[in-house]
C-alpha cells in the first residue's frame, strides 16, 4: 500500500513541502544528475511539474550547483543568478509570481 503525503499549499498556492509532488518523485534521482547535453533531455521531466517554481526557488536560494532543478540545468541557473544578483529570495519572488498568476487565472 502506498501512503500519499499530505501536502498543503499555502494561501498563495506555494507548496512548502514540494518534493513529494514533483514529477520526478519516485523516479531514479540519478537521472537528474547527468552531465552536458544529457541535461537538456533530463529536464523534460520538469515540463508540467506542478511544483516547478518551488523546486527552482529552492535550488536558486540554496545555490545548488549540480543537476536539473526546476526545469533548469546548472548552467542555466548560474546564468540566471548572474543576471539577477539583486534577488535576495527567489522563494519570495517566485511565490509572489505564482500568486499573481493564480489571481490572474481566476479574475
Ligand atoms: S521541477 Fe523537475 S526536478 Fe523539480 S520536482 Fe519537478 S520534475 Fe523534479
């Protein structure tokens, strides 16, 4: 029997305990820690992931160096961090964007 985790989104829709809800949950974790061109193929799993923003924010805030996280390769994340050195909290930025997106969808 599989017991599903209880994961509640915040009022803004932000999911604090996002990992169990990822499309990659239950798959081989090594598949996201490939090198070079294989990363482009690996990140396909992130398309349509319901917690892509949470995953990306976590990786950016923690300066996670290796692997595919939040639909971005390590190289893409490094480039984003260089472009936006002003961002102190990716969680704050992306949770606000997610909340605004949800408001727009229901307005
Ligand atoms: S965004 Fe990608 S790496 Fe992150 S939880 Fe979803 S599928 Fe996994």
